[in-house]
């Protein structure tokens, strides 16, 4: 089996048939651009009780930016914010060519080849930069307490 071809198929599948490609009402809306490539992503996040209840996106751009955004929405939906931040960290490790938690990353590991193309890393990270901004915005009523149960 050729891992490179498998990864390529996963990326193309998400780019050609993006998951969760829609706007969400009553959601955080983060719009980011990657001027070097012309990618534009608007990420929608519904966060409640410390959990990303729903994630969706709209955008235009290259296959890498779209497939990364598509995989992101699938990966974070229904996950606690804490887990989403871990995933974000592992994905950035992967793109820097460092050891990363493949089990946690799942399909996202298909983007590991991007590490060899520094110019494309910005494409892959665009949606994740939006995610970081989104989950760092505390929803009202959460209190911002550092306490953990
Ligand atoms: Zn791009």
C-alpha cells in the first residue's frame, strides 16, 4: 500500500466534498484569510458548557486549506474544548514534522506531507488559527474559572 496515495485521496475527497460546509446561526464566526495563497475561511463554532457542540465552515481556496477545514469541523464536533486544544497542538506538531499523536489526529494525519512544503503550512493552518481564536473566546456565563472537577 502506498501511504502517499492514500493521504492524497483523503485530502482530495475532503477538498472536493467538504464536510459541514454551511453557515451556522447563533455561532461564533471567525473569518480569516491567507493572502499568500488567496484562501478564505469563515469558521462557525457553537460552544456551550465547555463543549464544541457544532462546527461548520464556508470558504474558498486551495485543496489543502479546504480539506484541512473540512477535517477540522469533523474532528472537533462534540469534543470538549480541552480536547480540541490538544488536537490543535498535535496538528501543529504534525505540520512541523514533529512526532504527533496519530490516534488523536485520525484523518488529519493525511496532511502530514504538508510539513515538507513550508509555503503550504499556512494553508493547512488557516482554519486552525480561526479555531484557536474561537475557543479562546469564552462564551458568556462560563465565569472563566480555573477550577476543574
Ligand atoms: Zn492555500
